[in-house]
């Protein structure tokens, strides 16, 4: 059957076909749209299926649909759920159905509310679970085989993200953010923004260096939940084949309060290394610390770009808070000094 594009196309006939059960009625309990369209539905299947499921489909706004077609992140997440989610060593929403056809995609997922998950996370558990994820795919030969579809740079659509146009696009949001927020942020904000805008392509290359694994790519607090004491992860649209420290720095520097980060980042980086060591993966502490400083800039670019587009991707106040935390982390880590050293 045709992949639903509108919520109205989530019919009993469609669910019956793709889920292999007799669905007699569908009630849309909730619907909203951001980077994707989202709908919680109640199904009458006489107990064959859960009472409620969560669907991700095309955004309801035409501009957002164009953005998703350009970046490919909706298709990427659907492909992740269709082919990879079921084997992960970490908790993710159960996938009941995922399908891709061209730029169209659909995901039918577990309703985390119904599973009594809570939408909060503990940094230690988050680092532990990310380490377990990274260990399972560390330098895996599968990225040359059945996982060859996982991008090295997520969010660039059909492009590899390694040409001049991709670098210009990546720098575009930061130019806007400098104009929008530069006057009210500390001097380090303008300094890191101008350096990134000037050397975007070179910094993107730096972020590709190092041992690679499967990373979530976007583990901010809004994409995490807790179930039975463990951090779980949803919104896998930015998963990529990248250095694992990118996930760790991303989470700690934009989702953990500044005071807590300053007090715990050292022990948490040690915990990450020790968890990997239990899987036979040895990391040099000094190299790990430098990777953390480097990917703090990635965290800053991500949340600053999000803040620059207002509420199109997520609530603007949340993005601005994350941007402010990441800015303080860039300063604390002297990430500018490291970048200048690496760039020469």
C-alpha cells in the first residue's frame, strides 16, 4: 500500500495490511509536527496489537517537508528502524513497521507513555548506555557491508556532505546565529562562530578523524527517556558512522547544567573509557580529553544552528538554553585554542 503522507491516511485498512492484524478502527489521540509529523493513535484490534502506537511521517508543514527531502533525515530514521533498531544493545522504541519509498517514509513505533517510560535521563546512565552502543559497533567491518548506508555525516541528504556547497550550507546557520545572538552572548560566542564560519570545511574534516562506530548523533535530553532504570534513546535521524566521543560531548555540554557538567565531566569521561575497556577497547586519556574538547564545538554548532531557526525544529527557549550551556563549555574547554592548534 502507498506510504501515508497525511495523518488521515493512517486508516484501519492500512494498519491491518502492514501490521498483519484486523484493525477495526483508528482514533488519532494526538498529533503535532516538527522535524517530522507525529501522531499517537488508538487502535481497536481486539487485543492483537497494543492499544496505542506512535507514528512518525512527513511533517505537516510544506516547508518542513522540503527541508526533510533535502536533508534525508526522515528517510534515514525510517531505514534505521527498519534494519537496525532491533539489534541494538541499548533501549530504543520498539518498531512495529518502518518503510521507505523514495523520499516518503513511515514509522510505527512503541508508545513510550504506555510503556511507563519517563522522559528524563541521568548523565551517568546516558554515558554508560552510549558506551555500550559504541562498543558493539567499534571499527566494525559491517560499515563496509550491510551498514554501508549509515552516513559519515548525517543531515546532508544524498550528498556526502564533503563538497563546497555542503560546507557553505553548514556555515549558513551560524552566520544567522551570530547576527541574532552575538550582541547578547559572551565574547567566546562570536569568536567560535567566526572561526567555524571561516573554516567550516576544515572543521568538518576534523570531526571525521578518529576511530568510528555507530553513534546516535543527537542525544540531547529531549531525545532521551528512562525505562527500568536505564537511559533509552529515540529520534535516531542523525545516526552516523562517526567517533563515539561526539555523542558524549554532545550530551554533556548542551543537556547537563553547567555546574553539574563541571563537577562530573572528568569522572564521566573516565567511566566511558572504562566501559569501553571492558569490551577490549582501550582509549588514551589525553586523546579522549582532546576529542571531548573538539566535539564540544560540534555540540555548540548543533544547538546554535537550532536556536537560529526559532521554533521550526524545537521550542526556541529550549534551544537557547542549550546554546548558552554549550557556549560556556566551549570556553571552559578552550575549544578555540584546540581548534587553532589543529587547523594550523
